[in-house]
């Protein structure tokens, strides 16, 4: 077995394509789009690379790829939290603990050469990259915004002395056939009390132009106290506006705004792309985009992609404004089941948003850490 640091475009493509082969025809794995993955490692595309160092390693036996890992030094995160940590991500291996040990060893050597003291992950360049290793829910369909891994991944890490740093939980929710009149009345009174209203846009262009920066300012404000969060800078905001707001359905974006048009509450839902991504097998062409268009038009599963409430309005019930706007649209579009994105296990405020709808905890994912 050879551990090699990748250095060419061909090697990078092999690196990002590896999980598609490792999980071929797996019923729950959702492959990423290869071009998206390549762009993430492209300094001309991803502004996080202005303050992050990264090295990618692969494990090979002859020409056979056995595993991969990216190790990331996020200088802004270390400065913000006064720590000397590196992150590992894009970690995938065959079921051989020796491969995991060799890859982690290469990552740790790289980190020590830069004066770092611990390695943790899986994490990305920033908090809007997929993160967290699945430790519960291996029999559940993944989403395009989360990682999937075999059950042996956490076993490999724990054998090497990695321990829990933090967990995220995810929930499934049955879309109610109707909301009680009391719920709508409460939302109406709340809007009057705080002089707020819910708005939506007719096009993604209008959404991005009018509210794009305001949306990410809200996310910076509302996520600021969460684990490991580093506020996005202006270049990153522009990057994620193009990346995320270009493909959402505007009618599934609910914005709670003040009279000054400041966004203080946000809900973004997306028809589930999981099965479409599975059919696309990492490629938009020639037929991948057709599967995605079909998923957008007809689906019974919807993902709660992003939720945010400004700290000034948290615990005041603003979620009722968002849900009374979104849930009738869910019903209209035939969505029967909704899935939340990962939420910190300690984030009781966000988990309280779903309490009225009988949420089922079906997945847990973890950040592991180890001193080096």
C-alpha cells in the first residue's frame, strides 16, 4: 500500500470520484456532483481557499484506490477559537483499518509540520460544506447536503483513539394534512405584535438580487454561537448566493422581514434531490439534469435545507410565520414527508421548531477529534 499526496487534475478527479465507485448501487448513498466537488478544490472558484491550506492524500495498492482524505488548515477558524486544529474531510475508505490508519497518519504528519495539535472531522472548508460522520441511521436515504458512510468508518476512528467532539441530529416529519386555525391565528397576532410580514419572490434572480446578501447576513447572525461557526466573508457570501440560490424553488423560500425589509427569519425547502442524484451518478450530462428536473416537478419528499431566526427574535415564535407560509405549499405540491438538515444535539431552540409535528429522530452524525 502506498500513500500519495495528489498533485494533478487527473488525480483530483480520481480523488473526488472515489466514493461513487466505493458506494456503487448503494441504496442509501447519494453521490455528489463531480464538477461541484472539483470546484470546491479550485482556488479560482472557492474563496475559502484564500485562508485555508489543504492537502489531499490517497491510499493505493498498485492502480487500485483504497481510500482518500483531505486535511484542511482553516486559519480563520483557528484564530477565532484560539486553537491549533486541522480538519479532515472527503474521507472514504474500504473496510480495512490499516488503510484508515495510514491515511490519518499522513494527515497528522502534514498537520504537525504546521505546528498543529489536533485533528478533527469530517469537516469541510467552512460550515456550509457537508460535515459530520454518520453514526446512526445507516438504513436511511441520505441527502445531497449531508455525508453518508458505511458503519465501519466510526469503528476505524475509535480504534485509532478518536473521540466524540460534537453530534448533530436529524428528523423526519410527516407533513400535516392541515394546520389548526389556532396556529394561523397565533402567526397573525405575532406578525402584528412585531410588525413583521412573510414575503416570497417570483424568481431565483429576484431572490438573489434583492435578498441574497440579507439572507446570509441573517445566517451569520443566527449561527454565530453554534459549534465551530466562522462567519462568511463577502466573497464567500457571493459564492454561496450563486451556488445555493440559483437552484431553489422561490415559492419554497419563506422570508420574515421587518418594515425596513431586513430579513429576520428564513426557511428554505427543496424537493428531495436524493434519488435524482443517485440516478445521475455524479454527472449532470447527458441525463443527470433531466432526473433533477423531474425531482423538482414531482416529489413526495421535501428537505428543510436552511432555517434561521435572528437572535433578537429567537424564542418568540417566528417559526409559526414560516410554517404557516410553507406548509400549505407543501400540501399543494404533494409533499408528504419532510426531512430536516443536521442540527446540533444541544440546539434545543431549533429542535423545538418541529415539536408540534411529531418529529422522528432517524439520523445522528458526529465530529471526531484526536490530539496529535
